[in-house]
């Protein structure tokens, strides 16, 4: 079954922008408005982070956004309402990024079913590596959702094969050693990694972590990346304008348009 | 790909993909380097000549008279550094050195593991940086000073609840960023595979000694063993060699403010889930958000627990009970005054549970309490809390 994600990549004429927001940041209403803003500004895929209290893969910008969302009452029930509300007005592919425990507590099967029913197309779980992936991937496929798995510079060739075998939608390439957050540099190891993955993977490869500049987008797409994921750079526009919703939407929209215009 | 990472359904390695190569490398080192004669010889030197093993199994005359059974204390408080944490810190630091790592990071709650890691780093000539929650830095000033004197850097953690849980988050984030030259020296039987097994193996020296000592002194196995459980490394250390015996095993968790109040009694009052790389009992809300734990003792103030304890709980092999802050404080003073031994507040939880179960034992029954650490670090806190009882 081909999801909206698969169709977006097969139809692409340029690298795709995966624009990331934290669900419920700074609150439900503004979060939904921000998703629509990002969508109308031209993001090709929207990634929403389901907040977890202990986000070990995230840097300070995302941590603060996650904290804001949790304080405003975000939970897995409201996540699926948010996705449903967004989906009512848009066919843009949507990916949920979260950590294992919110999925496990809902029940792995129930989480993926609810995500699929709400209108999500892919789910990525930051702390589920290949070793733990089986039940998550199975539930994902059963629900018609792409199981998005991570690849890193430190991933060996044998692990990469196992990941490619199980993953769906696209491969999320962790483009920097460390946590999420803007870095502005092109990591030569990531360039090599993109080439290594493209040799064996039929799935699109999309780097994320530390990407915020057009120069990075250009370098990674030259190496063969099918898109890029931008998170902290967008989420920071939200965090810098708490209490000023109009400015917030304008800044987020502007940031996304600038990124899209650099996606050549 | 790593296999058999579980204790029953608990454990596993729930970490970002970037860390998997480091866990595989660590497991390889654990399997090939640790059993080798060269490593074992070095470890023997450090444990015996340097750290002061073996530690005594002290028959406590006053306690025995008062509690109505034969009470022994396993004296990890007498180990260099003042707590059992050094067994693991020396083992892992030595392994990290053999694996060519140049830098060690650690998390600490009460500061005992931070101090132990700082000591191991100084002894082995390795750079040590310790993540510690701001809240804990404030309540464990003595250990912060000790770490700095030993040449380690103490990095304050300002995220989340600013305690042990958040220090582990920061250490994991650091490790992801510096995975190639850094070893994360985790302080308890928690975290992703292979840490719960690795730390258990380095702490099992406590139980091996205890078993030999009690057989020599009593000519038989003990009837009951009691240890405190935060992450649970001292408990696993003393329990492991007795798991196949009839000896009853008891874990004392942090009951905090008691029923209805804040606590750290993960096994008694929590539910299984995933935190810090492992599937285990956790203190969490209905949606899987981790809740803040509470204990008078910083070392037990953690909303998770080692996955093997979760397994032993479900199997019914170990009985876990909650001990409140007040009971622990009372037993801190009780042991100090009855035997002239000032326990760590963590270990005072085990003493309190021993006092609770002693009435179930006969006068010839043998009860062993793992006195995991000494209480010098807690003196000013207890002085403030105990007030006019002093």
C-alpha cells in the first residue's frame, strides 16, 4: 500500500521539505494554526512531535517546546484530535515523531491504529532501534502506516540492511552525532552516509538533526538526499514569540517559505 | 545486532540508533575483555589493594538483641569512597580504558556514584565529567566538593526536575554526541542492555563475599537479606548469588511521604514502561509521561528501577516494600545510636525494612542487611530534619 508519503516522493521534482513542529506547542489551537501555516507555506511533509517528558534525542529548543506542550495539556488523545483536525482540511503527508513510552502506554497496536484513523501517514519512534523495532513495524504496517526508521553515521552496513528491510516511507538519517538543534554545518560524514545508503536502499533518504540553512539543503541533496527535515529552526520561531500568535505564524510561515525556495 | 537483552519481558535497548554501535562495542568488550585473565588481575588489584575489599560482614550484638534475631550488616560503608558504587565504577572505568576510551561521563543523584567515578578516573588517569541535577547539587554539597577535589568536573543539569532522572537524560545526550571517544559510566543496574548485566556483574562481588562469610560464621545460608532499591545495584549485587536458594530477599523502596504522597516506590506503586533505554516499572501518568519521584534520599529519588528487579518482582522471588522518609530518618538515628554506625539515608531504608520484618523471624534466624553506604554525606540534611530529636 502506498501512503501519501510514498506518493509525495515518487512525484517529487525537487528535494522535499519535511517541516517539524511540536504537537500542542504552545497550545492546541496555536499548534493547529501553525500546522496549517506550515502547510500553506509549502512544506511537503509535516512532522509533528508527540511530546515525551524525557526526550533524550532532543536539544534545548525542542526540549523547551515539548515542555510547553506538556504544560498546556498535550497527550496522545489530543495528539490524534489535532491530526484529525488538520487532516480535515489538508492532504499533505503527516508523520508523527515520538518516543517509545507514549506508544507503549497506549498499546502499540492501538497507537498505530489511532494514528492511522486520525490521518497520519508515518510514525517514527526516536528510541526504538532495529533491535526493538519488530512489534512497532508490524503494528505500523497493520494500520497502513509507514514505519519510519532511523539511520546514523554509526550504523554498520549489516544493521543498515536490516533497517532498510523493515522501514517504510523514508529513512530518517541522523545528520549529526548528537541531539536535535541548529548547527549550520555540512557534515562530510553525513554526505558519505547518504551515498552509502543510496547504493542499497530503494527508500528515499532524508537527513534531519542540525539542518537549518539553504547551504546544507543544497549539499545534502547534491549527495542524493531526497529531502531534508527541519525542526529546531522552525520550532524556535514559535518559542521566540510566545504570547504573540500573529507574529508567530508570520515568522513560521516566512521560515518555511525561505526553506522551500532553497529546495532546488 | 544484539540478542537476548531481556530479563523475562523487561530490559532491552530502547536508545537512538546512533548509540547502538556503542552498545554493541560495549557488549563486545564486556564479553571478551572482562573475563580475560589480564582484566581480572587488574580488577583484583583495584578491589583488594586499592578499594579495601573484602568488606566485613559484621555481627551486630546490639541490633540482634533489640530485633530478636541474628543480625549482620554487610559493610559496603567501609569500602573506599564510602559506598558500594566504587565496585562498578572501577570495573567500568577499567573496561573503558581497555576499550581505548579517553573520556568518562557519569550521572549522579546522591553524589556517591559521581564520587566513585571521580576516584576511578583519578586512579586510572581518565578525564571524568559528572552530570548532576541542580536540586541534588544543592542537597549534596559535600559530595560535589569531593568530586571537584578528585579532579572531576561537575556539570549542573537544569532541565526537568533537576534530579537524577534529568542527569541521566543529559548524560545520554552527551554520549550520543561524543560516542566515539566517550564511555558513559552508568551508576546502577538501569539503562539499555548491556548496562543492567554489566553493572550487576561488577556488584555481585558483594553477594559472593556475603555468601562465603555467612557460611563461615553461621555454617548455613541466611534466612533473609534486605537491601535498598533505587536503581537497585547494591540489591542486585547482594541478591544474585542467593537467587537459587531459599533465603528470603527483600527490597526497600523509597516510600517518600507515604500513601497518597510523593514517592520513589517504583515497583510497589508503578507500572511497566520505557525510560532510559529499558522496559521496566516506572512512575508515570496514564499517557506515559514520567512523573517526578520523591525521596528524602537523593540516591533513591528515581522514577525507574533496574529491569531485573521488575522481573524478580513479577516472579515473586524478591519482595519489595516501601519505606517512608520518616521511617528512614528514624532508622538513620536508630542504627547510629544502637551500633555506632551512621548509615547513608539510602541504606537507612534497608535498616527500616529489616526492623519491620524482624518480628517475622525467630531468635536463631539470620538476617543480613546490606549497608550500602555510610552517612557522612547526609549528616547536615538529617541534622536539619531531625531537629530536636538530636
